[in-house]
C-alpha cells in the first residue's frame, strides 16, 4: 500500500490558451471519443517515427494517468488533463499510443479517449464540495497490452494550432496482485451501520454520510450481486474519491434490488497515520479509489481503478445484474 501516499491524478499542467474548455468552472459534460481517423496512423511506425512524422508540436500539457494497475490483455485506461494552475481541461480531443519500445514496433493506436462527466444529480452531491475536486475523466475503454513490463505512452491532442504531442508516464503491466476480472473475489467483512451503533462517522468520511453501509459484504458474498467501492472522500490522495462515492450512491438508488452497494473506507479509524484497513490489504490495493462488480457466485465481472461517471457504472451493472 505504499502508493497510497501518492496522488493518482498528478496535479500537472497545460496552458489555458491551448485548448477550448481549459479550466472551465462550469458543469462538466460527457463527450464521445473523436474518430481515430482524426489522428496520425501508427501503422508500420515506431513511437519515434510517429512523433517525427506527425508534425505535432510539443504540447504544454500533462496527461495524468488515473490508474496504475494493468494486466496482460484488455485494460481500461483513465486519465486526466491539467493546466499549470492545476485546473482540469474539458473538451479536449485526445488519442493515446502505446509501444513496448521507443524505437521498435508495433505501436498500438491511435486510441481516442471519451470524456466522461463525474457530475451527479443535485441530491447526490456531497456537502462542501472541494473546488479542486475532479469534474471529468478521459477514458480509453480498451488497451490491449500483450506483454508484461513497462510500456512507452504518448498522447496526441487536437489543438487550435494543429496537433500537439505529449509524453505520458509509462504504464507498467503485470506487476500487481489486484484481483482480475474473472477471478474469485476475496472474502472479507465490511463494517455496517449496526456495527457502529449508527455512528457512521466511524466508517464513512463523506458529508453527509452515504447509505452504502447497511450490508456486510460477507453476508451477501456468493449470494447476491455486489458493487464494492473502496474510497475515502475526506482523505483521498487523488481528487476523485468523493465523485466516485457520489456516482455509486446515485446508481445504487436507481438500481434498488438489483445489487448490494457497499462503500468501504480506506484508513483505520479514518486516520491516515494508522494505515490502511485490512479489507484493502485483502484485495492487494495500492491506490484509491477502486470499485469491483461481483456476481452471485463471487466472481469479479468488472472493476474500475480511479474515476468513472454514472453512465459507465450503469453499463457495468449489466455484467452482474442483467
């Protein structure tokens, strides 16, 4: 759990004039991914050749990955885009490229990213919302890594003056022990409202407290579909725990009776200095937030590291509650 001391979304940078929508203070909106045809083809090229031949200028932008655990096979790749003043960028058209080596192929891409709003209905917004809280996330739904180890990653953005290119921190594939889709989920106990005599402040840092503490995971494991959310809204090391819990609560209320939604806090006694709770250790989690969708047989059918919006979680519900 050493990585819990590091933010998932680094508060990095791009100049406000670069792209339309930079640092918008308005409500975020979801946008479909642009067409792959709008970005340079990587066929027969290396990453170095792609960068040289694209004519792209160096972007004054930071692409901040919102996930660290990747496995061989298909992976969801979420990320944020930030200005130098730590403001989020909305409305960017961006595609990612990946390769095992800078100067040899093949290159995977272009993989255009869809932009997903983290907004929820007013009734589900936490009180005293942090103005720095994430409002959106960019997602490439499927990146197919075929080898373990570090990969090279590059982003191409469509700026006002043409293509912009930015380096992306290298994803490392295979060096994690987080339970994968298709595997049996660990059996754990999760504290309930009854366990703390109704004092939800002991097991929930959100204000107001959410309603996802009624069921002990162990009581419904292998019997009912479960949506298990590991997040700490008040102590989050990224900017997305609060939005994730808000999203989960809205989807829980809109899917009553279809699955048991459980919110599990991260730190013992809700104090960072006391270390992580044993439930996270059981899932081998080194970042937060994480969400697991588990079917009636205890099998993980989908999982999310980092942020997601209501539509993405609603779609994933079909894997456990068709």
